[in-house]
């Protein structure tokens, strides 16, 4: 057995061994080296070799999860799903994520708070839409609710006020359309942001009031849903 530091990854060790007459190279962590007391020239029985191979798989899953976390905040569930798509064993994934959790690199509560704050501050979504988005990203419902509530209370966010702000801003970008088309598109845009229909219809009416009466369309609960212009704007 040949043991050497892996120059590509800090804290990783490359282990080259002979198994069934073939040369096999695996990568494990320095903690794995200590746990298995890996030394050059040692001979492993079948059980020990299987355990060492599993350790290498856990390290592979752990490193993959770390790379994902380096590009974007993610929930534990999100990481699980992505690793499963790589056909990794469920128990291996659980062990890998457990190690990240133990050193504070996985925390769904912190993830939910950060995402809720970012979405509510920057994306101007409704509180309901942010909760749904968090659930879609693998956050438990109660954790998502608590995160959004915390941000709303700390920053005094009000969906009605937010809907008005978004409507006024978007209406200014629809001046090139006739009033009826602008109404339909603005209504659809706000509904897709997750705002309640009663807030949307009131906000649209006020946002378009300054346009004058010429060519106006009545704004009420019968306004178009905007389903035909889903790609008009970035969400």
C-alpha cells in the first residue's frame, strides 16, 4: 500500500493499493488515515478494505457537497437530492452531510434566514412566495415560516406596502403599452410574485390611475391573470 498527500486537495490523502491483482487508488481524509491507521505496506483483510472503500465514498460525497456550498447557500435536503442524482448511496450521503453539520457548515435555520432576507429585501417577493420558495429548496415548513416571520418582524415588512411599491415601479416600465395591456401584464407580474389578489388589484388600479382616462380598462377582480406573458420579465 502506498500512502501520499493529495496535492490537489488540502487535508486529503491518496492511497494506492493492490486489490484482486489490480492497482486501486482512493482518496480519504487525514482523519480516515488515523481512524484506519493506514500505513505504507500494510495488508488489509476483506472487511477492513470494504470499510476503507466506504470511507473514500463518504469523502467524495463530502467534497462534492462542499463544492456546491462554495457556489451557493443550500439546505441539507437540497444537497441530499443533488448527491443522489450522482447515484451516491443514501447512507454515504447521510454520513457526509453529518460531518458538515458537525462543524457548522450545514444549518437549515441559518440558510432559511439568509435566503428569506435576500428574497424579501432584493427580489421584492411576497412573504407567501418566499415561504414557498424556501420549501422548494428543501427547507421544512416550520423552519421556513419562522425565518420569514423573523425577517418581517425585524424589518417591518408589509405585503400591502411592498405590493404597492413593486406595482408603481413596474408600471413605469410599461408606458409603451396601451392601458389594457399594461394592466394585464402588471397584474400577472404581481400575482406571480405571490401577492394576494386583493392587494394586486388595488395596487394595479392605483399604479395606473396616473395614466389618465384615455383608453383605460376597468381594474377589478376580473383582471387578466397574465398567464400569457410569463416570460415578459425576470422573476
